[in-house]
C-alpha cells in the first residue's frame, strides 16, 4: 500500500547529541512536510519541500535542518537537541502545494531527550 | 495571523452520548479539513469541506462548514470508545499554501 513511513518510531538521544529522523513516501507526492507536535497540542509546521525547493517557517529554530535527497526521502536533522525538543515529529506529504490539498501523515517519531 | 480556535479543548463523555466540537475563525478559509489522531499515531484525514454550508456525513460523524466559510463543526452521534482521540481541524489559507491547525479537541469516551 502507498504510504508515508517514518523511522524510527521511537528515538532516544542525549542532550546536545545530533539526531536524524527519517521519512519516506511511496505516494510520489511533490511536497513533504515536517511537523513538531507536543503533548495534546496541534502539529506545528517546521518546514516543507516542494520537490527540491526548501521553505522554512519563520519561527523554526536554526537547530532544525532538513534534507531531501530525492522524491521519496526526507530527513529531519536536529543538530543539538535540547530538553524542549522532546516531542512527536510528524512527516506529511501532499500531491501539490494548492489550497486544501490533502496531507497524508506518517505515524510519527517520538523523540526523547535525556 | 489567521487562527483556528477549537472548543472544547477536552471532552470526556460516556458511551452513547452525542457531542459537538467546534472550529472557529475570524478569517475565511477556502476549505477546512478534520483529522483524528490516536495516541502514538499520526493524524488521519476524516473529511474535507470546501463549500459554504456544506454538510458531510461519515457514519456517525456529521461535519458542517459554515455559510461564510469561517467555522466548522463536527457532531458525533452515539459516541463509542473507539472514537477516543485528538480531533484537529485544519484550514487552507486563501493567501498561502500551508495548512493552519487548530489546537485540537481531546475526546475520551468511556464505556
């Protein structure tokens, strides 16, 4: 089945130790998004790619970076995780960047920072 | 800044009760989407409403988009424990492309 896959589902890292989260999609969608979601809160958009074009949200900290080496894969790099970065990280895709285009979410990666 | 206000933030009810969740804004949205998210999982799209006044039904769930496209509601009839989760509304910004999410309503249905 076509889907959005995130690995790992659970990631534990140490304070200040770089970590990379992975997302892949078999939907062949042009757009891939990364969201941060803290407990019982709405997802907060960090950035998105339209194909290879990167769009960073204005309030996304520099500590968060992303790479999209090809259509199928997108990575979230946290250069120096702090305790406040512990959250669920959601990857989503959409076919196009048009108003209301459905976003398909992966299951998320739960990040714990010790 | 366009905001989507959801209410109530938390709702705890007994199986068989009815409930309504609201999503309101002072801004017009070209469409609104409702997602349900279960603990430890990503949000799953339930419905998209695009026309003012539109009503969509999904089994026991009824979704309505306000005439002015500034608000939406989700009504659940005879709630079941399987309805438990975080319900998120998200709107498409007329001027941009990113979805704007409400803060969500956490629903707990006990048997």
